[in-house]
C-alpha cells in the first residue's frame, strides 16, 4: 500500500473536507429543480439516511432560490450548487446561500467570468469543486492524449485549478470521475501524487443499483484503502437514498464510517444448511428497520449451520445458527438457547431490543415478527 501526503482542509459550512476530517458522504437530489417542495422533501430523506452534504442541480438563476428556502425551512447540512455554462447562475447560488459550488471553470465563460465567480466565492467563504469527466475535457488535452485517459482527466483538473489559482482562489476541491473503474482509480492516484487539494471521489454513470454498487465499491474502496479520497458519492441510477446507504456500506467495510451501526454478517449457505436462511435474513433486516434498531452498534451473525455459527462467528455480539428446522441463539460464541425456525427471528429481535434499551435507545412497542 502506498502512502500519500494528506490533503489540505476545506470548510463547507460546518463540515470539513480533507486534512484530518472524517470522510463525508454526498448525494444529489433528482427532483425538478423548480419543485422546491419535492426537493426539500428529498433533502430531508437524504439527511435521515446519513447524507453529510447534499447537491442541487441549478439550471437557472431562479432555481438558486432553493438555497434560501432550505435555510428558512431548517435544513442545516451543507448544500452544493451544481453549475454548468453560466457564471451568473453561480453568482446567484452564492448570493442565495449555497455553501459550495461545483463548476468546470472552462465552461462557464471567459477568464474574467471565472475571476468574477472566484471573487464572489472568496468573499462568501464558499469553496469550489472542480468537476471533470470524460465528456468535459478541453480540446487541447483531448487532442494530446487522444482519449479521456487517466492522464488526460488529471491534467484537465489541474488546468482548471490553475485558472482559479490565477484568479486568487485556492479553496478548491478536485473531482475526476469516469465510468471506467480503472481509469477513475488511476486518475485519482495521479492527482494525489501531484497535488494536495482534497479529492471528491466516485465512479460516474455507474449504472443501476446492483452493478453500480459493485463498480463504486471497487473504485471508491480501492482509493480509500490507499488513503486517497476525502469525500465520496456513489452515483446510481436509483433513488438517491440508495446512494447514501451504499456509500456508508463501503465506508463501514473499510472501517471508515463515522456512523456507528449494526454490522450484519451472514454465510452464503451450502449443502449443510437445513433452514431457509435467505428468508430468515430478509425477515431479520425488515424487522431491524421496523424496530428502528439499525443504528445499534452491534455485530449480528445470521449463519446457516453450526459449522459457521458459534465457532466461526464467535466475535459476533449476538447471532443465530441454523439446524434442522430450528436454530441456536448465541452470544460471543456461547450458545444460550435453541428455538424453532419460525420463532428465532422474533427471539433475536427481542434480544436486540433489550440491548438497545440498555444502550439508551428509546423503547419501541413490540410488534409481531
């Protein structure tokens, strides 16, 4: 594993990106930009799911009013304006309270326009994220490399950063994304070798939930395991809340999540399995969400047989191991009970509820499982 130097810190509202700050999770609303009510509703859903920073598409100056309204409605997470082609929209977003703007300096106007945006952002204490992907490369860079290679993406990002630096602005976050995972990984590694700007990482146009999560886990996870990346977005053709859940799952798998929560482990099953583990796991996860137990910081094992039960999962705080139409309940590898298969999830949920009460979580009315 390579060791890269730390990135410089940038403040986005009350949240820090880069430096020694924890890695943050971002997502973007997909509502009609002018449907402010729907946008704010989705924003609250994202916040509830654990989104640290929310981005809005802002295609017009009128759409920038969402930032003022969001503050009036009590939205406190940092809000980002996604700007393309028109520097006046960037200025409007800053005036209305956007706490960060995402631009490609090369497509919002002349160098003078870039200076105007940089000046307004500096005065308001608003950082700028430079977003580069294969479709936004400058002609001279594309001609040089012949394709949107990792080198081309990295060079383009640094070129745009230089435009802002020349305008006296250095509160910058860089983002180079590609739908090709190896290209995205290589481009970000090049940037981290060449600069200390904080990096926003993600695989763009990753696809639907199943394929997109795999691509994102490989791309984002590879970089984070090398110490590269300061804020992440999982881009899916799926509801934005699913992006947030996926991002936290990736961070949790690497031990980087700031949100304590339930870690569920389960075996893939084999010929020894005599219970319907697929159904048991599905019923368990539904019950966990219904009972509001997902945030309980425990490791729970849902195992198919005694081989992968109390022994292999002995480090689990609590778990079950299937038998022939029945299941064992165990804690830290010690068996504490045996129950019929159709009762075991209810028993496990009841045990978790007691653990939650001891942990100070609010009591929940018992519901049938």
